[in-house]
C-alpha cells in the first residue's frame, strides 16, 4: 500500500467538515485509510502511527490542513482530488434557500425579538465579547465556547447575576430549558426534578437515568466546569439554585459537579439547606465528596446512578433511605455476573482500559475502579504522578478521556466521530494483558447519529484480535440515552449486544462490573 500526504498551508476547516470529507474519501475503491485533519501535534502523532510523516507534514501547525491517503497507488490522486473538492465546494441549495439568515447577534435579536436565550459557539478569543453583547440585550447565555479566560468568566457571571440572568459556561455543552434541548442533550420528559450541573455528561447521565424511571425534569442548567472552583465561587450554580427554589414546577433539586472546591461545596449545601425543597448532591473527585452533616433536606450521592435513584425516589414522595438497599441489590447481581465473566479470561489478562467520550464519566469510572484496583493511569488522572507520559500508549489499568483538548483540537469530539476511539479500541485489543475495555456511548442531540453502527463492527474485530493471542476480550459499554433520542436507545443496545458487548444501563454499573471482573477472586 502506498501513502501520500498533501498539505494546504493556512487553510482552516471545521472539524465536522473534515470528518465528513474523511468518511467519503475512505469509502473510495482502492483506499485503505484516509485522514483529513489540522496539523496539531496530537494529530501528527496519530498520523505517524499509520504512516511516517513527510518533512512537509511534520512541519505543519494547527492552522494548516494535512491530508493523508493510504491505498492502491492509482487511487491516491483521485482520493486527494476528491478530498480537496469536498472541502472547497459551495454548500448546495437547502430548505433555507431564499431566507435571509442573521449574521450578527444584533440582527438575530431584531428578527426574533421574543428570544430570551443566546447560544454562543465561536472561537474563544471572540466568545466573551459576544456573551457580553447578549447580556446587554437581556438574554440568558449558553456559552458553548471554551478557551475563555478565567477573568472573563468571572466578569460575565457577575454581570449575569446582577441582571438576574443565566450565564451557562464557558464550555457548557448541555442544557435543557423549558423542554428545549441545547447542545449535547437528550429527549427526556418534563417533570419535577431540576438539575444544575458543572458537568455536561453528568447532566445527561442523571436526566436519562431519571427518564428510565419515568421521571422528567423541569430544567437542566449547565454552568461550566470551572464554576465550583475557588476563583469563580459557584456564582452560577448558586444563582441557578435560587431560580429552581422559586420555580413552582420544580419539587426536587439535583446539584452535580466534578472536582469542586470544598469551600464552594459548603456554600452550595448552605443554600440548599436554607430552601424548602429536598435536594440530591453528587460532587465528584478522587474521593466522593459526601458532606456530613448535609442537613435534613440534602441527600449526598456517591455516583450519578445513585443521584438519579435518590431524586426519583424523592420525586415520588419516598424516603431516600431506601436507595442504599436498591444499590446493595444491584451490587450483588454485578458480583455474580462478574464471577461468570472472569472465568472466560486467560491468566495473562489482568488490566482494564477505558475509552471515554465524556470527561465526567471517565472520572467516575476512575474513582470506582480505584476503590478496587488502586491508582489508574490516565491523560487526566487524579494524581499527577499517574499522568500518561504518552497519551497514545496505555499502561496497566488506564482510562482515557478522549474528549480532552489534546485529542479534539482540529478534529471532531468523540461524541460526534468514533474514528479515534475505534483505532484505540483495536490498539488495546492487540495487548494480550488487557481483560476488559470499557466505553461510554452518549446518545442524544448533537451526538453521532448511529454510534453502534460504527462501533459494533469494531467490537467484533477487537474480539478477533484478542483471540489471535489466546484471549477472550470483554467489552463493557454504558449507554447514556433516552427512549426518545434520535438514535433509538433500544436499537443501539441491541446492535452492541449482538456484537458481543456487555451493555449496561449506567456508567456506575459498567465501571463496577469492569473492576469486579478482574478482582472477583482477590
């Protein structure tokens, strides 16, 4: 197989456009592999694992387009020509043809004067100014953009609180406001539970687990991952909690955060305890933050699954004390299942690997694994001494957050594009010491339209690779989704199970099962 690189200097393309063009080129006859990416250091390392970089490709930067095609020599010129044509063609006529689309926030507000929320997704250097402009116009803001400075975040949130507005973000990828899903969100019913979350996939996990119990949400407010830091002080979570306390449609409140400041946790608990509504808190770090005393109204949960169980119980007028018994029953079932699965492994297979698209789900898995396995290596570890020297090479027990910037600059997020995760799945399957690979699969708006359609064949292939060295690889998947999601939750589950995956209904169940499989006899 021949390999050819083609460089277009100072040519920036959206990651989704690159993903779509890559898929079309890969489908050409005679092409074994293709990649169209921006020339970031992480992308160049990934390309080098397919074929050695040319000097021109090695010299590229994050503003240069790199096209790589691998296949039959005669097909390469056609593939490169097609790639360039796909990226430079003018958009075709759409249903929007003939309709003038606003090009600025000012014109959008003028054309839609009843709007009350602005969703901002622009480069970080411009995001704060656009958010400030939206607040000037009395709009709540979902600030999807990241790379916004801490100083700008603090100033924007102070302004929003003063004007009784929500400033969700920066980096807030999920919100459900009055039933409208924004960003990465799921089709869940309206109901009595209000959620405030500094973790996007945490909000998705809890809201979908509630939906599976027949409980809907009143509001789902994402506040951005830095909100509960000492610097920001939980400004937006505290403001959102006040709004939910005043909302007659909300009868139970859930507060979610990863890596919160202990001082901010105290403020949040005090605010919840001063209200008149029962609440559930799930504050995650290397050790779960279980406040004690939490006050009569606050239920502290150790996992996102427990938070959803507790919120549903409270919403139905039940007693939160029954939740622990439910969790104990689930654990006994997982232990029985793990013992049977462990019998399939060879004596060499002893390590677990995680390939996650959601940072919160990765952190929850690492904490639950750590309770049984000890420290876990990662590109985003709890302890700096367990940071992978090279994120492209796993070691021992290892969990990767593939949504971290090192993997997503210049390429689509893993919730949208499975290419990187599939490559890594097959890489891990070739390691004879790997026993279990755990993956989260997040459905809903914004996510890949058919993740199981791409992942199921890769899971089958991973099993074949493991069998080549005498192993029986176990793949544990956790599906975050609801029945109404466009991907069809039941169909996704069936496709994964048909490929041999162990499909779990929550990230906590998947993580506990994974850890139990390799420790069941220890």
